[in-house]
C-alpha cells in the first residue's frame, strides 16, 4: 500500500481480494459514473478472471475504492499490457491516472507499456511515461509513420493486440461504442478520428531507452 496525499494505492492480485463481489460492484459503480459502458459480469471477469493479473486500486483513508487499473505483466516480452484505467469523476483531474501508470511501470520494470483503446485521452495519458518524456517513443507516432520492428513484435505478445493491422488498429474490437474524451492535442485527435466506432487503436510506449536509439 502506497500513500498519496491522504489517498492509498493498493497493488495486488485477484487472490488478495476476499469479497470479490463487493469490489466488483464498487468498480462497476465507478465505471457507470465515469460513463464507461460495462456490466457486472464483464467487470468481474476484467478484475478477477485472470489470476495472474495485476490490480492497482486508488482508495481513500477508509478503504473505499475510487479508481482502478488492471494489467498483464508479460515479462518474457518486457511488456506490460494495460487493460484499462477508470477513475471516479469526483477525483478526476487530480493526477491519479498518471500516478497509477507510474506505479505500473515502476513495479514491472518492462521496456514497453501497451494498450488498445478508442479513447484519445488514453494515448495522451500513456505518453506521460515515455522514456525521458520523448513523444517520439509513443506509437503510432504523431510526427512519423515509421514504426520500428521491435514495436510490431511487442504488439504480438498479447492476444488483444495480435490482430492489429498496418495502422496498429484492431478492427471491430468492441461489441459497442466506447467512451471518447476530448484532448487538446490535434495530432492525437487526428490518429483517433480515423477509427470506426467499434475499432481499437493499439498504443505502444517505450518506457526505457529502446534498442534502436
């Protein structure tokens, strides 16, 4: 458990939670308030179906959950795959998403942080943990069409990304439309405006100095 200005960040695994039903209901409540479309079964599977998943929870001093992230540590590919981060609207804008990402990167120590999403805000958020803050180490890149072969390789290390096309997009990845948040960076927006409503953009961030530099 790590403290952050009166808040706690719990880092654990599915086996660490005794009352999984209570946790699922609370996380579903947070998702609903954040206008993220899901249901109880989907949330339970997201949190607890994979016993090897890593769970990161933002809790207040009373242990009430206000945000969470789940990911897979694929150590053999030096890749952490982020399933998602959802923060309660009451504490959005306070830096919790970025703090969770930093904790994830620090814990796993992998070279890559990856995800797939329809939300440009996730791209913007993940860019914050790029090596030395270098925006050129976030793919797809807003300034270049060149994608190193190492990035294509790591994309195939997780089944959620393995069917991505030449634009790093998984077509028809979702059964319904997902949340889209506005970003001020027009270059980021331009990446996502090309997606169909149920497509997912794969994002690959180099969190350490990559081998090609």
